[in-house]
């Protein structure tokens, strides 16, 4: 099992450019999510999905779009990159989530370090 | 609003010097409290899940405990390889049938040989 795979690992964008961060999991997990991690701020939830075709906003959704067409993939799109989006982005998945009792632990990818200049 | 507060922010220990990390939380309808370890440049690595007050989990030199208001991660006789940032997180109900995982800011542990 590869677990949660994120690509790319590093990316530099110019202000105004768009791009998609890829996330794939091979554990048949229903719940997937995207976080950003900034110094002193901890991990903050951007968007999440409880299954194919279902997405919702987290704490810091502005400037980002997501879609979930398959169970395996959950890409994060930056529409028009801004320096404030410079961060490390993590994708995570879990078998179940807060409404469903146990097996709720989230597994994380290795992260994408994004710099917007 | 769910809140997770970890203390201390940073902790330096001598090798073999046992200590505890604290995670206090306020959440509507706790559905699990989690501890993760994060090494520099890596994603968080899952350590423990605790579901109810009084529950304890152990793994090597680490032991996690849970009360109704807080969780402790006890580190017994730490080694330099235990140096990392330890994160605490909780599932909580965020309204409209939605649950979200909320993280604390972490405790950066340094174990000195």
C-alpha cells in the first residue's frame, strides 16, 4: 500500500498563476481532506470530502477549489495564486470520520511545499 | 467552536528524563482524540487514538491518557530519536451534520544526548 500520495513535493508559482495539487489514496477511505501548515498556526483545514461527489469548506477555504469524482483522488486547485498561499499543504484520508465511531484516525501524505512569488 | 491547546510549545529534555505533554480541548461531542508525531519536512504520523475518558494507550516509550478535558502524552526515558513535534487533534461536530478534525499547534520536543 502506498497510503496517501501527494504530488508535487515542491512548487514555485508566480502571483496570479493557477495550479492543481494532486492527492491520491489507495486505502478505500471515504473521508479526505486538505490542510495547510504555517509556522505558529498549526494545521488548518481548507476543504474536505466525505465521499465521491461530496465536498465542503473547512476553516480557510478562500482561494481554493476541490472536487471528488472518485474515492481515490482529491485534487486541490489554486485559482489565482497569492503570496499569502505560500505554505506547506497536506492531504489526509481516514476510513471513517467524526459521525461514525471508531477507525477515524487520519493518515497524511508527505506534503507539498508551495512558494508563491 | 472547537479548540485544542497544547502545552508547552517547546520542551527540552535530557536523554532519560521523563516528562509529559498536555493537550486540553473543548469540543461538542468528542468522537476521538489523536496524537501524531511530525518530523521536519514530513507529514504527521499517527500514534494513538483515544475515544473515552479513562482510556490509555502505550507504544514503546510513549503513553497517552484521556480525561474529559485533556489528554497527556507521557514520555518515559526519552531518547534523541524521540525528538519531533507532537500534535494533538480532535474530531468535533461543526454543525449541519458536519464533523471536522481540529489540531493543536503542537509541542516541539528536543531530547539532548
